[in-house]
């Protein structure tokens, strides 16, 4: 479930990045790379878990699926928090600078 959620997030952000590719002021490439890295990590985890469990890997318990779903959503949320902090620090559109200088 974690792999599915992070791959979905990676695909969506990659499409959004590609759509706005010439003008990357929102730094969507950074977000997409974080999600692709997480997807690669979960893929390696799935490979090793399959190697350990065999056919049982494809029939997880409902509680395990719910826990994996929450973990996947947490990873996506943490990625977005890191991306937002990076946007605030870099301030590509100058919004934070304007708000600070206004006060």
C-alpha cells in the first residue's frame, strides 16, 4: 500500500512538473524527486519482503493494509511539508519577502 500511494504521488507530481516544465518556480521537480526516491525505497522493501514471505506477501491482513495505508499517506504528507518549507525558505515568487517588508 505504501508503494502504491507513493508511486501515485510521484506520477501526479511528475505530470504537474512536466506540464509547467519551462517555468519551475514552484519547485515541483524537487517534490517529484522526493516521491520517486520514496517509491524506490518502498520497491526495495517490497522485493525483500517478498523474498522473505513468498506467496504470503500477496495476501496481507486487513490491519496490515490499513497500517501501510496510513504510513504511505504520512510519507506523502511529510514530503509536502518538506516541499512547503523549501518553498518558504527559497521564496521563488518573493511573497514571503513582501509580507515581511510590509510589516
